[in-house]
């Protein structure tokens, strides 16, 4: 599926497999760019929690489905 990349993306359907491949590509690109810029840095756990809450309330399918 991903020639010359050294990784395999699998899924139950073709759509799920392509989504997995896209996520893998984006994560790989983020890792390479972070290394180029001096390495990745950890995010404060409190900040992580607050960002997750904002995502769940504003952008997730769950909140959209609830009509928020």
C-alpha cells in the first residue's frame, strides 16, 4: 500500500485503511519536522487535559451530534 515507506497500514475496509495510512504519514511528517526543529517537547499534563476537553466539547462528532 505504501511503496518504499517501510510501513504497512491495515484496516477492515479500504476507507479505514486509507485513513490509517494518512494518519501514519502525518505522524511521520510531524516527527521528522520536530527533529529538524530541535526535537519534540512534552506538553504539560494539565494543558493536555484542557485541550482534550476543548476538542471534545467543540469539535468531536459526539458534540456535533448533540447539536452543540
